[in-house]
């Protein structure tokens, strides 16, 4: 064990960066790149990192297409954003934040416009503000998270969560990732009858169309490759599934609406000039004034964005970090504060670029599943996002249905954390269960974390062990109670 600094003025016993418990014995660095990123020290290779970075990019490249669609609605003035500007902003922010995470944080975590954050910005903020005001709120929420990191509170919160709940968060993230993949592939659908089951197999209780067949073939192929211990199984599966999709689309001549979003065909021109028209278009505090949402509504919106950005990223970092073998036996990650700082700064970077807040993506787990263990993989992913500034038409070359197969595979891998939870102990099994199931059932990572924390503290208090959770867990419980009661709280504040 090595005594290393955590927050200013404190130290803590935890494994050094080259002493992660799940990595093979460290070997001497082979070159400067190896030494800087600690590739050999973490039991990885340059090939693993390059492949892992490419795999992560292929799994999350859809965000370059999806985020502009999500944010493309009209603002308060009726102004609608240019699609090419949103595409450029999305790729730029993802490239900058992911490279920073790789070079400074040295962890295999990629960032891009968070769908939970972009969804909140699109639904709550943009219709009630101008676009510069909306991006100003993104910067405000990002700076608030940075403040929590600098103060040491964010890491204390992560370290204060009981280890079994951290394992449950990893499992819940895995189930959530798998459900995202199944839904995006069209394998699981919203139930057609409002009074019937909420979800169904395919659109009407049966699988329909070539794309979902390609998803199933890709998924089974990756599982077979993994079972045979083939290196690069996920990347090989994605490449093979994309090739199959190209062939099927060309031979069968499927209509465009058959595919979820990206169509597997070669674009007319793979090159497109970036349009930086949204960069720097920010009104930092305008949303709090009478020309924006007003002080109360804007404050509630910032609170919502902070919760979404804070706890979604926290859960993802715990889950992916554990899967990568970067966590110690207490579930803590060396160098965590750097990763948390960059993730928090992602909100501000995204607001400045005009792409909404950036956060760690669960798709980072695909690169980890393909061998990534260091920030070199993130640097590769970020560089590929930078290339998308000039080759944005290529972002749609991998169909969503193919990339979704990788998400389901990673979800299955993350389920292995269930072995670390004592399911016979009701005091932890119940909070762990709620954490696991509510992430996919509510389609909301924060809701799962909140339910687990509240139930854990409540059960401990109910059994006379109210001191055991600690002060931070009690504070978190109060915050999450407000989170679940946000609508009545907002109405009460408005009335006063």
C-alpha cells in the first residue's frame, strides 16, 4: 500500500496507480508513451489501448447524429439551430473533453453530450430561454460540479457510499446499458397498448425487419468470439455487423425509415467543412432574469442538471472503473479527483461549444471490454471525434443496431459484480436490489442511485443503526428526497 494525497491537506491509504488489484503484475515501460499512460503498469498493451479507443468511438459515434436532433427544437424566440452547427459543436466538445480525460485523468473514460443532460436542456430549458441563455445554464451547472470537486465533496460522496452499493451501481449500469442496446436495436419496444405491458418483444410482440436480425447476428457473433477468448471480439463483431448491414441494405434495398437513424451506406462525400457558428454564443446569467426563465425556474433547472450530471457520471465512473480493474478493494479509484474535475468541467466546455453539457458515457465500457485500461484509449477516442469535425458524414457508417449489440454484451459483463454482494443480508440486499432494477426500469441512472441511498439509510435507521451510514449519506438522502419531490417543491417555491 502507498500513502498518496487525495484532497488538499489529506492523505489516505490506497493502492498506487500501478498497484490496481485486478491487473497483472506490472512490467517496465517500453517507451515514453507507455511510461506516461502507465500502459504496461496496468497490464495492458498499446494495441489493446488503440483497439479499445476505436471500439469506444464506434459504440458512441451515434451521439454526433443524435445530439443535434435532440437539441434541434426552437428556443423561446422561435429560433431553430442549424443542424451542421450542432453537429460541429457536438464533435468538438466530445473531442476536447475526452482528450483531456485521457491525457490528464489517464482513465479509459470517454465524454460527449450526455443524453440525460441534453434531454433536460431540450425539454426544460430551451423552450423557455434563448439558446445563449440555455448554454449559460450548462456552464453554471458545470462550474458548480467543479466547485464540488475542488472542495473535495464529490470524492467524499463517492468514497462514502458503501461498497455493496457501489457494486449494485455497477450492476444497475450494466442492466441500463443492456436495455439501451435492446431498445435502440428494436428488440425491445414500448408496449403498443397503454393498458397492456409497458414493453414488448419488437413493436407488436414479435421481431420485425432486417435491422433487428443484423443486431441479433452481431450479438451472437460477439458472444461466440468472447467465449472463444478472441482478442478484440467486440471490435471484430462491430466491424462484421457493419459489413453485413452494408450488404443487406444494398441487396434488399431497404427504405431509409427501416433503420433506427444511421443508414449503412457510403456517404456521397465523406468530407464536410465544420461550422463553428455556435462556439462562444453564451449568455451566462440571462436565464435567471425576466427575459429568461426567472430566478426560481432557472435555479430548479440548474439543480436538475447538476443531479443528472453529478450522479450519472458518478455511477458510470464507478461501474466502468471497477470493470477496468482500476478500483481498490473498497471500490475507490486512485487519481479519481482528476477524472471528476474533467467530468465536471465538461458541462462548461459543452456550454461554451454549444453542445450541451458533456459527461462520461457508459459506452466507455465497450472499450474496457476490449482491453482498454488507460487514458491512451480515451485519447484515441477523442482524436477520432476530432476527425469527425471534417468527416461528419462518416459518423453514420455504423448502424445503431450494430453498435447496440456491443452495449448488450457489456451489460452482460458488468453483471459479474453481483457475486460481491451478500444477498442474504437484507440490510444491503434490498438497497442493492432497488439500485439495480430502478436504473433500467426508470431509464434513469440517478433514480437508481437515489433509491439505493434512501432505502439504505432508512433501513439502517429503522434497525437502530442510524449512525452507521454517516453524515454524508444522510445529506445525500435529504437531497434525493428533494429530487423525487421536485415538482411539488418547485410549486411551493413559486407560491412563496
